[in-house]
């Protein structure tokens, strides 16, 4: 288990947890101080509305680029890993060097049982990116909201890092002549079923958000923000973020529950989505006086 990777994801998770706890720091200010920069970096889209100078901001619809990068990068990783698993090919030498730098022994055989799990998780991640790209292109209706250039670069790097993390869970050199095991286990089945279930719900939530801006015939008539309702929105303000968390949990299950590095990724997604959900929840409460009181921010009945 590459300890450096676990440490890096834990650090990121901790940073988002800290941001969540400190989110009210200097909330009302509008200057160029460190606290304003902090607010500028933790908020995006509607939760940033009316407060950010347009300096170093890019359109939020550029979220699309994250998924283009992810489909391409993780698609390439998927091809390499498939070749390795099914045809016993080896990875390019630079990947092996990165593995060694991260503490993974390329000849190690203790993780043989994880080859198929890693392949499956990478496939799920790639399919997730394909769906999200399609939703950005054809489902979601974006307004003129913005994100900070730092958030944009972080988002691009995130999808490269997350796929590379999957690849780092298995040895990279397969030329030892040994037949690689393709063992389908019960946890693969549970993980994939949960992934499909969470993905369908996430898609439904994104359709509900898009329909807030459309007529019944599908014509876009507004770019404003209104109160979503129906389906999981009856329980939480950001069910699509909750579904995102479930998707990453389903990948942890597909890994067989015991992959510590991936649980660190799940912690990162939890705190990342919790921060975004709480800011969104507060936005709804502040802007809509009749906002349902029983609705939580991210996790039904919890918070
Ligand atoms: N894994 C990760 O680290 C990570 C990080 C971030 C996001 N994500 C995922 O990416 C997906 C999109 O995230 P997001 O932060 O962009 O979600 P979001 O802010 O809720 O936006 C989703 C879409 O709905 C629109 N929208 C949002 N609230 C609305 C409202 N009240 N009325 C009308 N339209 C509304 C947005 O338009 P606007 O243009 O006005 O915003 C956008 O087109 C989510 O499923 C999330 O889980 C994952």
C-alpha cells in the first residue's frame, strides 16, 4: 500500500475539513486580504455570487474540461491496465518509476488479487467521467457562475491524480510469466450494483436541477437559481453530492473494503462535498425564506 499516496489524500481531506470548520471566517469582507482569498477559494458558482472580483475567475461551465481530461487520461490508464491484466503486458517505464517513487515495489506479488478489482474501479471511474461529460454537454444548464483559476487547475489535476491512484494499487511489471488471476468476488458485485444505483440517482438529481431552468418542452427560459424539489431533494439540499460520495464508497467496496488508500480518497470526497453542500445549503436558507426546515445539507437525517 503506497503510504505516500494515503498521506497525500488524507492531507487533502484534512484541508477540506479545516475549510469546512473555518468557512465563516471573514465572510462579510470584500477586500484583498488573506481571508477574502480564502472565501474566494472555498466558494464557487452560486455560493460565490455577488462577492468575488472577476479577477482570476473562469466560467463554471469549464467543469466540462475536468471530464474531458478524465475521459482521456483515465481511458489511457484503462487501456494499459487491461493490457497488463489480460495480456500480461507491462506499463511504460515512467509509470514504473512513479510507482517506485511512491513506495510500490513493481515486482510485488502480494496484491495479485487486486488486479481485477483495480481494473474494475478504473472502469467505473472512467464510465463516471463519460457520464459526467455527457451531462455537462447535454443535460446541465449552466449560468454565468464562475470558479477561481486555482479551483479550475485543482479540478484538472484531481482527475489525473485519482485515476493514477487506482493504478498505484497494483504492481506495474507483469512480465514474470505468471498467469494473472481474474477473480470475480462477491464484493465486486455489491460495489457495481451500488455504483449503478448511486449513478442513476445522481443523474436524476442533475436532471431536476436542469429542469428548473427549462419549460416542459425543454426550452431554457431562465439562468437563475431556484429551490429544487422532488426525489432526494426532499431530504437534502445537495443529493447529487451525496450520490457522488456513494459512488466513491461503491469503489471502495469494489476494492474489497480493505484498500486504505481508497478510503482516504473517500474521506477527501466526503469533506470536499460536505464543504460545497453546506455552502449551498446556507445559500438556499439565506435566499429563500420558505426553504424547507427539515432538509439537511448532504447526508439525509445526519447533516
Ligand atoms: N469528486 C469531486 O471532487 C467533485 C467535486 C465537485 C463536484 N463534483 C460533482 O460534480 C457534479 C456537479 O457539481 P457542481 O458543484 O457543479 O453542482 P451544482 O453547483 O449543483 O451545479 C450543477 C448544475 O445545476 C445548476 N444548478 C445548481 N443549483 C441550481 C439551482 N438552485 N437552480 C437552478 N440550477 C441550479 C448549475 O448551474 P450554475 O452554472 O448556475 O452553477 C449546474 O448547471 C456533482 O454531481 C458533484 O458531486 C465532484
